[in-house]
C-alpha cells in the first residue's frame, strides 16, 4: 500500500557502524583538536598535511558525523568532536602512561603482591627496607585491596591474606597465627588508676572494629567475646569508639583515645619500642585467624619470587618470636 500524499514515508534508518576505529585516526584527531590547525598537527605527527586530512576524513566517515568545522583560516570542533575530545584525552593519557611503565619495567625483576591495607601499612611496609637493601635490583609493586585476586590469571605474583585454619587456599604457606591483647598508650596508663582486673577496662573508652560482625570468625576478635571469656559479659565501658581498619584502631590507641584489643602480630614492633603498652598481659585471647602466603603458580619458579618468599618467612619467624608463638603447624 502506497502512502498518501499527505502521509510522508518514514525516514530511512541510519546505518550505525560497529567496526573499531583505527588508532592512527584517533591520534590524528587528537593532534588536530589540540592545535585546531592541520599543519601544526601534521608537524607533531611527522606526517604531511594531506595525510592528516585524509585520516580525519576517514574518521568522520567511520563515526558518521563531522568532527571539525573547516573555516578559511581556522578549524573548530563540532559538538560531537568536543565530546570525543573530552573522552579521548584521559583515555589516551592513561594508555601512554601504561606504555611508559611497561617500557621502563622491561627486563627488570619485579615482585607484584596483593594484601589488605592495614597489613601492608602495619607489618609489610615497615620491613621492606630490609629486603630492598639486600636486593636493590628487584622492584616491588603492592596492591592493597580486600578483594581476592586470581593468581592464575592476573599479573600478581603473591598474596598475603588472613584466614581461619582449614579455610586457606591450597598450597598456602602459614606465616604466623594471632593472639589479641589489651593495649594502650603509655601516657594514658600513667594518667589513670592502674588496671589490675578485667573489669577495670570499664573506666576507659574501648576501641574496636565497627564491621567485626560481618564475618562469623571476626566475632572472635571483639571486646564482647573478651568480656564473655573473662566473666564480665554485662560490662559497659565509658564509651565505644569504632573504626573500619586495624591501622585506624592502633592510631587512635597511640593517640591515647582508649584501650584496644589489638592483633599482636601487627603491633609487636610497637610493643617492643614502647609506643604501646600491654595491660593485663595474663589475659590474652587466641584468635582463629592465621596469616598466609599464597604464591601464584606462574611465578613460583622465578628467582626474585623465591628470594622474596624466603625473606617473608624470615620476617615471619621474627614476628613469631616477638609474640611468643611456637613453630607453625604444617598446613
């Protein structure tokens, strides 16, 4: 049925191209957009002006809209061209930065590891100078994240994680276990009556993790469990102070803001240096968590990975000695 004279036919559907655009055309577009001048863009790219013009024309054909308004003595971005320029600028900058990093690291020995932020800040980073002094030719890249990384498919070599015994990944190597102890800053203890019994902690602000209830075994590292173990389940402290990260808990404790039930492997150095004081040393609490080293299957044969793992085990042995832990069980 033919449309009537007063009923116009529908406009033809536009053909949308899906083929990827040539990278060279994008480079030409960025150069012209920066300079708003074809000759200057050609000089930057070491091409002829006509070659740059052909690339821009090809890009406009592929995109389907004009990207520049060509005046007699000037070039102006269209609305579409401006949108593309804003999008492409950070994308190409990131690409160029990544290429520079890859070029710089080519041929260098690198160890890439993932762990969570508090462990990196409180245990790993303070010790790294020792490894770098022994191995100045090995670069270290640390990614701090709570997300688990697949070592079989990623470019990460090692993972340092905590987990309960029996739930660790296959072939994980145990570094050390964990106990919890009540700690405070020295000057806070000096300014208050002495703490002689568990119920004395009620005179203080108590600091702990605000998200300790999100996983079942994190309940084991709470003040409430400590109260239950030592028969003061109904005790209420002066006030509570909650943080998301172990590092923040220790920082608040160092600042004298209260008492913390701290993870001993992470604060062993602070205790040894006198920055923190353990109160009620006879009232430590065992934690179900242990700290584990997981080595990526594609990385274990590399000498730099073997050197770093050996160093980690040496540091772990020192931490076990500092916390009074016996030799680790065979996983």
